[in-house]
C-alpha cells in the first residue's frame, strides 16, 4: 500500500523550510519594507525591484482553470527539470534508494539521478517502444522509490499503453511519474484526470512545447497536495521570476491561439511523414504523438553532417539504444520542412 510518509526522506519530512518575507506577509499593502529590496526601483521596470510571488498563485489560478486541477495540486518549476530534481531530493536517499527508467527516454532522469547519487535501473523498452512489465517486475526492489515514464516518449514519439501504466500504478508502492511534455500533440488523454484515483501519481507538463514558451523555462508538476507540499518545501524561495510569471499569465489567456498552433503542427507532422516516405534514404518512420519524428535512414550520421552543412540542425539519435540509424526531426514551419526535404533530395543525388 502506498504510504507517502514512509516514502519521503526523513530529513525532508522534518525540514523547516526557509521562510521568505513574502511567505510571511498575507494581504494587501502599499509600502513594502520587509525584504531589503531597493525601494527606488530598478533600471528596467519599476516593480522588478520587488521579489516575485514565491508560490506563483496568479499563474497557478490560470493553470487550475485550464487543467481543472486545484491550485494546491500544482507545482511550478524552472522547467520540468526542476521538478525532476526536486522529486529525487525529496524522495530518494542518496546512495541508498533506486529508481527505474525505460530507455530510450528523456535524458534528464538519468542526469538528475547521477547528480543526486541515486542508483538508476534501466528496463529497456520493447522493440515496439512499449513497457516490458516482466522485466520491470524483476528490476523493482524495496529501495525503488520512483518509476519514470515519458508518454509520449522522447525520443521515440509514441504514447505508452494506458493498461501497462495502470498496472504499475496499481501495484507499485512508490511514485510513478508520467512526463507529458508532448501530450498536447497526442490523441491520448492526459493522466491529469486520474490524479484523484492514484495517490502515487505525479504528472509533469510544460509550457515549452505546445505553448511555444521554451525560452521562459516554466514546467508544471501535478500531484496530491501532500506531494506538492514537499516540493514547495524544498524549492528555492523565489524559483520563478517576476517576468516569467507575467509572460505566463499573458500566454495562458491565449489558449485559442495555442490550439490553432497545435492543429497546424499536427497537420505538418503528417505532411512531413508523407513526404519523407517518398525519399529513398528513409528506411522507417516511427509513429509519433509528439511534435517530432524519429526517422531511420540508410546513412544517418552522413545525413546529419550534411544537414549541418546546409544550416539545418536535427538531433542525432543513432547512438541511442533501439534508435540505431535514427535522426529525431522536430516538425518545423512549412517553410522549414520544405527546406529540410530539399536538402534531403540533394543528399540523395
């Protein structure tokens, strides 16, 4: 049975978090003399001399309305990477606890494990890029605290079977983290609606992909209020800057425009598949629920270098498990996709 108090590190459970000036003050005021800010302003905008809301409540209220998730079940981080790191720091005892990943997958799960001195157990995906539940059962130990699942998966692009994830959620007593960075491009339903059924579920999302805001670095974690409480306890006091909060609030008002962009990118994804299938250099295109394609080429490395010479940068995944001979190609604008195809044509000649 899932027991959050038994899962969290003892020093985190008893930690008294840093209390900032803005944490202690509640209400409205006109004169702020509590945080040792520069009262004269800044060289930029007047209000940037003030510390930002440490809990980003206005941003979270917008997200809560869109996602239909309570504010106290939302954590905002400096990209999803901050949430990934904090989950390790809250729930994995360095040098003792372990986690499971399913390669090929997002590289930061491994990087953060190494930074936090947490043993990483790899359970490779099947040739169909799905979970191997029998191998997973063998990999889970009493010290296993987190299972990381990326769906749609990066770099393969496919969604992970819902039934397999349900099996894990129902039988694993640690945290199950589902990274949905690319969920907006998929026909699969988000796991957000299942949070109330699984106290061990954490869902990661981001504004970097469908929302087109990679430059502001704003990631989201959704979980029980208890899990979110621990993340807030450990995070830096002011982890999301005032400009980022302002830009996020403006962007979150433009959900119609974002939905329009998603439609365009999904259509461009299909157009790119159709065009690539006509190229003799292409051996296989893997099904994608993301804004990129994993494509197997006859000469992936040679083509990668040729693209670079043409001023086109794709991601070489040919040295990644199960992705041998593959390049990962982000779906660009119609003009960028045309240029890519033109360069591929000239490489073939």
